C-alpha cells in the first residue's frame, strides 16, 4: 500500500512550535498512533521513520514529532526535561484528537518508551502501548553524561557530548529524571502493553525489558528483536517491529463500523463538509438530511471513496442541466425520452480556448473548461434539439459557473 507524509506543526507544552510528520495510508485509516522518539533523537531517525511508514502501509496513521529543542521544533533543549516530553506527547494527542482522531496506540523508542507509559495513561482513547528498547528507569540516560555529572551538580549546567553532538544539560533535567519511576508507571498503566527489546542491545540492556514486563499487569506481551541494535539500524528490524505492532494492536483497537456514511442524518442548514479521519482527504458532505462522501483519487494521496470536489461541480452542472430541460419539456408537454448529460472538466490555457474572446485569450493563464454532452432518447428533430440546447444554457448552475460569483468566508470558534 502506498503512503503519504504530511508536514505538520502544533503548539507544544511550553508554547513552542513543534515540528511533526503524519504518515498516512492511501486508503482507510483504521487507527491513529503516536510515536515518541529516543533521547536526543528526532522524528526522522531511521527507526522511527521506518516503523511509522510500515504501520501506515498497514492502515495505521502515525504522528511522529521532534520534542521541543530538538530537530525542527522550537525551544531550548536545556530547558526541557522528561516531564516536558510527556506534556509534548499529550499536546500531540490533543492535536490528533482535534484535527483527525485521538490516538489509540502510543509507541515509544528508548527514553521515548519510558515517556509513552505515563502519557498513554493520560490519553483516555489509547488502548495499546508499545515500548521499544525502553529503560526501566528514566534516570538510565544519566550514565551517558559520564564525568559531566559532577560538573552539572556543582555548576548547575554542563555541555555534554552525545553521539557527536553537544547538548547543554541542566540540574533540573537530572532532578526530573530522578523523580520518575518507569516500572511504577508500567504497574499502574491499566492498558495493553507490548514490550519489545533486543537481547543484544548494548545501550539499554535486556534486563530493562524484564523489569518493565514483570512490573506491568496483564494484558502484556513481550517480543524479542533478535540481533537488532538499539537504534534498529537494519531496515528489516524496523519492518519486523512494525508488523508485530500492527498485528498485536489490532486486538485492542476500537474499529468503527465499516460504513462510509455517518449514522447521524440530522438535517443541517446549507451544506456542511466534515473530515472523517478515515483518510487524508476523506470527507462527508451533508445537505439537509442527505450525505455523500467526497474524496480524492489514490494518485494524489486520497482513498478514492467518493467524487472529487471538481466532480461535484460537474455533477451539479449535469443535474441542473437535466432538471432545467425536463421542466421545459413538461411545461411544453413535449414527448421526449430520458435525458442524460456527460460532463468533463479540465484546465486549459486561454490561448488554446476556441470559445474564448480575444480579450480572454490575451489575459494568459489557465481557465476551467466544462465540456457538456447532452443526449435525449428518441429525439430526432433538429429544430427541437437546437431549442433544448438553448434551454440547457438557462440552467442556473451553468449561469453561476459562466459568470463570476462572490464567496464570503467566516471563521467560527
């Protein structure tokens, strides 16, 4: 299955802009997942990216983001800590809840796995939690600071070299880590937990997975990522992890009934178009008590579950043409058969428009061209055919499209 990736920004816990990416399947979205990356990593680290894309291929949309102060997100890393990471995760969940659908799956890699446990507990819609190479104690990351710990304790801040990059670490960061018990969070999770860990992980030992697993209550599962390194550098390891997550989590997901139309058919004034969260462009359009799906083809990232916006314009022109001619035929008591209209839409350069005036052709650029073909069963009268074409042009939608219209836009909180 093809996937698409959207660049997104949302406001994090401290008011900073958080840079994120949403990996979406080309078809229906079964569920949304939230992914927390490892300590000092970013949303684009290979393990995070590969797992997210593989999950999207299996109809699970994944939001991955840079914690404040990392990657493309705003903020000062030195001012962040484990608690602020949890708050950013909750802000990400709020964003999904508001614009798409709340995450049912929360996934965390390394220290992100430690953060996923308390975050998932605070996301009521989440049913499944996954840790990958997570430490059993958040303070586990402190050993990466080496001899700089003494300087941090003495001066309150020190620059630490982590994987070739320099980060400023403050005392408040260490104090915050000490206040967190990962195993305690696992014990009180009250949600399905999948612990994934490599027995040869040289960064976070396998004993951490054992502590988390033992502390957690059922339902819980453990999957060994045999021969994988901590960052799941080999593509096959990330792909395996994603396939296991997709299969395991399906048992705990609340999948909506397979219906394209909402059961709520209460009448609405005018026309209301609402995103469904079932696909990148999947919308339900409501008019009165009627509902219809609007979408885009898979070639542009849609799920092809309904007509496109321009299809709807063509439908409006075709339906209005038929109705206008039928009203005329009934008024004149004309004995004509079934009327059908074929409408094709495309954009052409004004210089190629044979129907355009010289002034329109000289304006340059492109225009919308609706080509309408009318057929009336049993009609074999050249004079009446010509008359019906004149009547077709009197269709109100035709006139709207043929002339300029004003669109007034309002914003509603």
